[in-house]
């Protein structure tokens, strides 16, 4: 059967949702692994990544069940939710790609001052202390405390642009797969199952 028929649309939608399920399990697994081995101690970061993974898993499961059963209601809600996710993800990806250097510095400093646990993780990982200057009264987890530490701000700023471009690019890629999913779902909902009763459309 040509790609454009009922079976091709169904199989394409199933493959897309299986891909989303794999990505969601990967997100949950990486977050749990990072917490277990002490790479990330911030509970809010781990909980956020796991929450995104669970949300993506549930959405993909709805899409997969709707595609297998050709269930109109499930497919409708899947299409609406996926479109909303696309709008949010596309906006955030474009914003991360459009940030200039001063805006990046501002967001880095705000993030630095917001979470003590994440600050400790960064200091230990990058072997630095403080943001703009090394504070003598602040506790620091870096190994360089015994010798001389450099501020973390300068190190973070060198990587910030590359990370934002990478994250923005990945976000844009997945946002286009989401709009592809919306289009496939819309087309699949309006196609007749050739194995069903010819007189019944739904």
C-alpha cells in the first residue's frame, strides 16, 4: 500500500510514539542514574527531569493506544496536547537560540543564586568557587580550595552559548517531530479503516 493510506499512517504514528516512549524512559533513567551516583544532588532538578519524562511517556502512550485502536477521542486529545507542547517547546527553543551574551550572563547569575544544591554540584564538577569572585566565607565543594580557585562564572560563560545552541537545536528538532505527529494524527483520524464495516466511517 502506498504511504498515505490507512496502514502507513497508523504505522508511522506508532513508530513516532515508540520513539517518544524511548526518549521518556531515557530521561527518567538518566535522572535516576545521576541522583543515584551523586552526580546531581538537587532534588528539584531530578524531579523536574523525571516529571518531564513521565509526562512525555503518558502522552506517547495515549498516542500509541489511539493509533493502534484508531480511537477518535484518544487521537483528538493526543493531537491537541501535542500541538500545545509544540508551541511551548518551539517558543523556548527559539528564545534560547536568540539570547545575547548579556542575557545569558543575567540568567546564569539568577540560576546561580537560586539553588544552593545546584551551586554545590557545579562547584564540585567544574572545580571552581563562587560566581564572579571567590567568597572567603562561603562553603565550597571544589578540590581547588586547598590551593587557589577561580570563579565559576567565567567558566560557565564560556560554555553557556554552546549549551544554549545545542539545547535550542535539539528542542527545534523535536518540535518539528511533534508537528509531524499532529499532522499524522489529523490525517489518520479522517481515514477509514479498510477492514471495518464500509458503511461506518468512525
